[in-house]
C-alpha cells in the first residue's frame, strides 16, 4: 500500500525584507515579498527522502493561506512533491494558531495520511507549536523537532536534540513529525522539476468543504489578541574603533567602564 | 487571591533558573502554585517555596521519562482541573512550548508563546513579545479561556519571596495518547562547566571568521576570563566547529544577556533574531561594513585573532 505523506508548508513574508504589521495588527503580507518558509523546505526534503526509500509513496503538500500561498505550493511541487492542497477562504484572515491548526487538521483528515511532516517553526510567527497541536487534534503520536528521521516497518524513528539531552524516539504510524534545520539541506528544484510542477494537481478547498463555520476561524475568532505593536527603537549608534594594535585593550577599557570587568 | 499555575522545569529536582523567574512574574498576577513532575519532583519544593510558591503539586511516574510530552500534558491538565487557576505559565523551552500548546487546545484556551515580560491587566495578563527578529515589540492577551503563556529565560529577575510551598501529591490518570511516542534512548548533554547559554549574564560568540574548530579555543578563553557562556553562529555550527546546542539565532537559542560579544559574525537577520535584545552588544569583525556594527554599543574593526587574545589577556590582568 502506498505511504501517504502530507507536508505542511507555510507561505511567509521574506525575512530579509522589511517585515511589519498591518493596521489590524496582523502580519502584513501585501508589502513584502512572500516565499515558502525556508524551515518548511527541510520538511519537504525529508518527505521526499522518505518517499524515495519507500516501495510506494505519495507526497502531498498542503498550505492554509492567501492566494499568493500557491507560490509556496509550486516551489514544493517543483522540488518533487506529487500534489498540493490549498485551503483558501477570506474568512481565514487573521486566524491564530488555534484556527490554523483546526483548518489544517480537517484538511489533512480529508486528504488522508499516514504521516504528516511539518517544519520546526514558521519564520514569521515562530511559535513552533503547530505540529504538537496538530498531533493533539488528530489524536496521533507527535514525533517532533527531529534532526534525523526515517520510517521503517510502519514506525517513525527519529532523533530529537533537546536542551538537556538527545533523545531517540519511536512511534507507530499514523503520526505527526516535525523536522529541524539540522535534518539535512533541502534540494534545489531542477529545471525539469519546475516544468513538471506546472502540470501537478493543486486542489483548492474552502471552509465549507471542511465543515468549518466562518466564525470558528479568522481574526474575530482568534483566542489571542494583539493590542499593540511598536517598532523597536533603533539602537543608538555605538563607538566603533579600528584596531591599530590596541583594539583589544580599548575594548577592555570599554567593558571596564560598563562594569563588566 | 487567584492562583497561577507554574510549570516547573527541573533536572532531577534541581530547579532551572527560568522557572524561578516565572515565579517572579506569577506573583504579579496572583499566588503561584507550582507543578513539578518526574524524578526528584518533591526535591524542588524548598527552592520553589523560597521564591514564592504557595503550593507545590508533584507527580512521579515512569511515563514522564519514557514517553514524549503527552504524559506531562496529562499531568498539567490534572493540575489545571484541581486548581482552576487564573493563568498557566510555562518556561519557553522546546518541550515547554509543546506541553503548553497541547494543554491550551484541551482546555479551549488561547496560547501566547515566548513572552519576554508579563503584567497584570484589566482583561487578564498582558504579555510582551518580540516579533520579526526582535525588530518589533508587541503586547498581547489571551482572549478566550484561561491564559496559557510561555515565557523566555531572562525575562524577569529571580526574587526571594518565602512562601509555604506545601507539597501535595497530584493524582494523574494518563490518557490513551500518553504512550504514543516512546523515548528509546537518552544521551544527556555533557556539561562544559560554563554557564547555560540562555541563562548567562555574558555570552561570547564566534562565527565563520573563527575559521576552524581548533580556533574556538580563543573564543572559549575569552568566555572563561569573563565567566561567560559560549555561543556560535549557524555558519560555525554547520561547518562542524561548535555544537548545535550552542547556536544562537532563529533556529538556535535566543539569548538576552547583559553583554553579548560577537567575533567573526556578520550579523545576518537570523542571527540577530536570537541576540538583538541583549543589553550591551560588542562586535569584533574585520569588515567595517558588516551589519553587526549597526547593533553595537562598541565595535572593533580588526582581525579577531589579534583583538580577542589581547582582550582576554587584558581582562585577566584587570581581574587579578
Ligand atoms: C531559516 C534560516 C534560519 C537560520 N538560523 C540561523 C541561526 O539560528 N543562527 C545563525 O547564526 N544563523 C542562522 N541562519 C544563517 C544566517 O542567515 C547566516 O548565514 C549566518 O548567521 C552567518 O554566520 P556568520 O556571521 O558566522 O558567517 P558570515 O556571514 O560568513 O560572516 C562571517 C564574518 O566574519 C568576519 N571575519 C572573517 N574573518 C575574520 C577575522 N579573522 N577577524 C574578524 N572578522 C572576521 C567577516 O568579515 C564576516 O562578517 C539561518 C538562515 C536561515 C535561512
Ligand atoms: N498556514 C499554514 N499552512 C500550512 N502549514 C503551516 C501553516 N502554519 C504553520 N504551518 C506548519 O507548522 C509549522 C510550525 O509553525 P508555527 O507553530 O506557526 O511556528 C510550520 O513549519 C509549518 O510546517
């Protein structure tokens, strides 16, 4: 039987752009170029490697996001994923992690899966909790923050490098996995891959296809509220000296003046 | 007075510093009730009491060590149901965030992660967070359910505030999901004897400019002269010169020390994301145009192989 791999990918504002908030204090997605979150490329890469190892496998990439989020799907398809699902609905604007995870969970269930693979965190929200929430919602094991992952005999086996220890983990499928940027560099799409991606199916879903009511998601239904966002004041210009042989001593003088020594 | 549930991060009974900081924040909101799980849970009580915990709920079972995350969620949920707190605070470690997030789904509450400050507000706790690589500061609230908030290390001072700290055993029934992910082996990280990166008052970091694992000794020597922790950029980590556990930045640790010294680090946005909120920033870089210099209080344009050893020498002399 074919191994069904679903990869969660997010379309995010480019981190090297001038990211800011919109008037309603949601992330401004209009003024800054968007792209497939770099951290989700690692998830696509591991999915492709697992698929290559399996006898038979199908990789579906899924995103919840605006029209432009198709770019993220197309990038993942050009890397080698087989098909894509795009959940798009104007009522989704401003959803928080609870809303997004609800939509993803329903869409993943509808798609059918043996393993879900996500990135370690989105590069805009950087919460890093969605995979754990998905596991909770789907009622399947979470095998998250892996720097190494493989699937063998219907099991996910992986290594999680934590704060105080490195752990070897094991869970039966179906399961939710997330991988870190230590899991291995993601491949670049080949020219052939880019051409092939244009013909791969992208299914569009709306909230009504998932039996989700408009008032369950979006900014109004978010379980958290941002009251203000202020730009951090630019740091006051510091002293910069050129080392003419005494740079280390000058630095020590500065540290002493600040009572660090 | 309302009770505030505080999840305790400890290693075999030794409470880690971020939990003591959480108690300081919890006292701004109500009376802290601590929840300590796993091996040595009861041994945490003395330290927690000294820092303001009125009660310490403890549970120990093999499941906490043998399976990932979910047993701890089950226990925290049991504590939540027993206490009916006004808020739940959890340290922002990778595991802490996952525990908090799953609890939030279960109890139908919103979650705020990586707060750097907390204060009481008319509509519940107000959390300060950093966004977009710390270029913005936001204030947010949980608007549904009991606020579940994870807080980063170094967000508040550790304060002595003696309280009863009465130990109570927490009854926990594990859910069907609890044994879903088995921990088949665990290798504890070896201690270097240096301060924890996220807790250190001073962090000395090296990047690609350090140019080799063997040269990291220069960075370590400076760190040791200052009693500092050692950090590294991703470029240095990817090159295999320093362990990933020491990486500072978006996909590494986020640090907020009194003093951050960057050597041979250009200051890419992803690196800044993990150190931009440091109080005083110092950089040594041979490229005067390196973006790290936009952040510094004091910068030396020069070769780190000249400047760092001279600095170390000078620190040692001044200290002795
Ligand atoms: C999704 C994502 C996540 C990332 N996460 C992180 C992260 O968590 N942490 C992180 O650090 N990076 C992260 N990065 C990588 C980041 O973009 C940069 O590539 C990285 O920070 C560069 O490291 P560096 O400054 O050491 O190297 P470089 O950018 O190569 O800079 C080296 C600097 O050293 C200077 N130098 C060289 N020789 C000397 C010398 N002898 N004396 C003095 N100065 C010298 C050079 O002038 C240069 O400025 C991430 C990237 C992505 C896409
Ligand atoms: N809108 C979304 N659509 C698809 N996947 C997402 C979305 N948001 C988050 N994810 C996935 O969840 C991971 C963690 O996200 P977060 O918890 O938001 O930091 C990301 O790396 C993605 O794999």
